[in-house]
């Protein structure tokens, strides 16, 4: 109402208001801005970005965005926290955007509305602000959006020569870039690029990642079938620890590890690992794993002896005793119902022999007195029980031909390291075994080394004769076959997802590889899967070094596939059309590129 005149309801915009059970606060600091993309073939695409601060409430779930043109119906534009991107907007159109806070009970706030005009912003870009870096499995750079101009990409470099391939770290059409770096310390420069005004002034960042420290505390515990290792807490910025046992590397993401090993003496070293590689190794330590007899068998043997000793004590009552004594010899038999004992004493030679039998064992014992003054004696004893046979005695003398059947003295019954070289005397190793096993250290001097069949041989002059030589690496200035020089070449086919870097075969450099796109697989993508959609969009306008196919707006779209200048795979599909006298385009699919790699050594 103005003065005496009242404004008609048909002259104002009506907005619905819903009365809810309780009040839900709105977002704050809402700002709308546009992002520009050049898809290719002159087709432009725009996103409307809503940036905001979400309310602090215990029942907060998410923020939903709805948008419309004029008085049309509201359309769902996605949801998120602090930022929502609405894709597929058209140049020259004005959009109303409404943000509503949703709680965990499914209730909404009333919502706040702002408008934005999608237009080209042809200004010299401002210098990007907030450039930072974090290190994990990869290096991630991030910065704040430049909003004064349309930015088609950001360029991160090692030098001040934007647009050049040399010195380029990577390009991105959003505010993050993840990459693998090779230098622990460097200075980098970030540029924002506008398609008409060019590059901004650079933002600068110097980083320095120290080498992981040498582990100082290492505790090794010997287990029955391996070792347990505990080292210092993994340092900040490190992704794990390498544990070396006898030169073999084991990687763990925690500072506590268990490694299964055979019995014996092993060398152990530890080193922390970060994104750039390994730090210094710890001092070498020795770990001993002992061979042990199962404790249950020892317990059963002990129970057998205890049963015999108890029976002997019970027989002292001499129930059912028969005795004879002739010429200094005394013979006695005792029968106790559940046990039987026979004893023979030679009083002239101070020798006593005794056999005791119970249901679970037999015990044989011979005792000879040594020096009647102090009462010392020599006892030999054989005990038989279900657990096995035990022989006790100060002197065990085996004569004649002793035979041990079925390898009963097996691995684990002789303590590791108990048999030393000074205990053996042989003319050749064949006297010990036909299979020597692994030999370490020392020097082998001889005439000929060959296998049993003779198909492989190393003669005294160093000539190697054999059908096949298999190994991980042969170093030589040149290798010849039938008089012709052999050149190193490898042919592979990679399946590389969009945006991923095409691999380099082991043993080759990037400059030694030729890449040829040979096909693609591009399934349809859900536009509302914002993370996957956004990750894919950052590569849709990246220049390609090798083009396999391009979508054509004149024929409704298609698949764009190829390889970028920084060797990333491109494989996406677009649907294009025309509306309101303008071209529009929609990303409909992302997928994989099939790449033929031909790697050839240049230094042959």
C-alpha cells in the first residue's frame, strides 16, 4: 500500500509458505555464479553453481537445489553440502534457484531464492587465490574459483611459460588437480585461462617434503612359524612401512606386522615410505625362529612317567610278593592286581635291575652304585607309554647297525644351528645330500656346473650352454641372435578409464612408447552422480594430441575419444541439439579407451 493507493495482487509474485511442526533455519551466504565449458565444435555449456554455508543443526541431512525459468515448474537440480552444481544451463537465460534445508526426519525449510543470468564474462582472469597442496597416495593441489571471468581451464606448471608442454604439471577445469610428482621440493605456478583474454597472472606455491626419518625403535618377537615386528608410529605424510627380511620386501600400512617364516636366523630392516619413495633403512637386526617339539607330546610323556612312578610307590606294600635269595643274588616278584614288578639285586656288584608293568606303560630301570661312601649312583631307564618311548641315561651307546625308519628324525626335531661344520667330515657334499639347496656367500671354484640331464652347462671358460635362460634382467651392450642384433620391443593393449594416465611398460620411458587408440567402451552415466559427473566434465574440453573420434553436433552428438597431450585417456559421449536459437549439449556417458602401446628401446 502506497499512500491512498493499494497495489493489486495480480501485480506481485506469489510464493508459497508451508507451516511446519518446527522451524528449520535456512542456508546463509548464498552466492550464484556460472561456469563455462567449451565442449568442442563451437558448442558451449554452462553450469550454475550455488555456493552457501549450511546451518548448524543436529538433525541436518542435506541441502536441495531447485531451479526454473520464469514461472515454469520447479526442477530438481541436485543436493550437496556448501556447494551444488546445476548443469546444462543455456547462455542468455535467467534462472531462479531455490535452496531448501532438509533434516533427517524428512522435513524442509521454506527455502531462499536468488536469480542469475547466464552470460559470457570476457575479462582478464584474476590471479587464483588460496593455492594449497596436500600429500597422500597422490599429490592434490586445490584453490579458490576465479569468478570475474569465464575460465575454461586452470594450468599448473613448474615454470613461467604458460601454454608450453615442457614444464606442465597438469590442467583442470575445476578447482583441484591430483597428480604424481617426482620432486620432493619445487616451486609451482597456477594460471587461470579465459578463451578470449588468455592467462591470468600466476599464483605461486613452494613445497618441500622431507625424506622420511630412519626408524629408531624396532621390536622383533620370534613366533612358532614367523616373526612379529613393531616399529615407530608411521610418520605424518608416510603411507606405510617397508619391512625387509633377508632382502625380500613386505609392505604394511601399519607399524605392527606379522610375517610367516621358516625356522632359522633371518636379517630384518625397516624403512618408512611416502609418496616420493623410501627413506633410510634401519640398522640390520637378526631374528631367530627356533624349531620346537609340540608341547602336548611332552605333556603326554610326562604323564606316562608319572603313572609308572605312582605304580612303583603303590608296589612298596609288597602285596603278593615272591622272593628268592641265592649266592648274593636276590630276586623279587610283586603282583598288585593292576600292576606287576620284578626286581633282581646283585649285592656283590651293587647292581639293581627292575621292570614295572602297568596297563598304560612299561618301565625298565638299571641302577649301579658308584662310591658307597657318598651314595652316588648311575641310572639307566627306558619308559614305554602310549605317547612314545623315552630313554634316560648318562651314557647311551648304540652298537651294530642302527636303522631309523620312515625319516622319523624329521625337520624340527634338531635345534636350528645345533649341527655345525666342525661336527661334520665329508669328502664331498654328495656324502650329505643329493640336493644341496640354497648356498649363500663364499666362493665356488670348479671345472663345470651342469644339471642332471646335461641340457644346461657352464664350462670352465665361462661359456653357458642351455636351451633356455630365464631371468628378470640381462644387462649387456648388445645381444645377438643368429648373427643379428636383438632389439628390445614390447606390444601391449591397455584399458584406460577416462581421465586416467596411460601407463608406461616396465623397463621403458614415456618417450620410447607409441600410443594408438584402437577402440572405446562408453556406457551411459547418471547425471546426478555428481562426483563421477564432475570428474568426467573436467576433461571434456581438454585438447587431444591423438584423436580417435569426435562427437558431431550436426548429427546429434556421438563419442569423443583420444589421448591428451599429458597422456590421459578421453572417452565420453555427448548429446547435442538446438533450442532457443542456440546449441546445447549434455554429457551422457563416460567410459574407457583401448590403447595399443608399442614400446621400443632407443639405446640399442
